[in-house]
C-alpha cells in the first residue's frame, strides 16, 4: 500500500566525519548554515543514538529539499551523508525511507 507524501513533516541530513575529515565536515556545515534555511544540530565527536560514527544533524523543511540535497550531492567533499524524512516512524525513516550520499554506514536501529 502506498503512503502519501503528506506524512513527511520535514527532513534530516546526518553528515558523518572522522578525525581525519572533521575540518572538511565543519566547512560543509558552515556553508549549509549560510546557504539554506536549516537548523544545525550539535557536532557529536562520538557515536550518538543509532549513529555509529561521529556526525552532526541538519534539519530542514520540505521546501528546502530540492535545493539542499542536490547541493549536497555536488558538495559533500567525500563525506557520507544519510538523508531521511521525518514521518514519525524513526526506524523506517532511518532505514526504509532513507537515502545515502557516499558510503553507506552501519546504523544501530535498536537504539531508536
């Protein structure tokens, strides 16, 4: 059974980094904050929630998707990025409804 896209209330992008590419990730973060209507989450140097690598969260509305995601595709600087909708179902949003830019990383969905 298909789901209406009206269940999507917004989007999250989780941008992952290592000690080696953290500076690059922070530059991408700065540009996202300057170019788009986003809310930037804290920078986590350790795994948090289902995320098994260091990352930060970028929250954005439905109207930003068509601008922000293509920008990330072209400007992710080799970073792995998880983009998912906010539907109220965290497990499905982080797995079945998600898309990856770059290398797909493991998530610990049991923590959701």
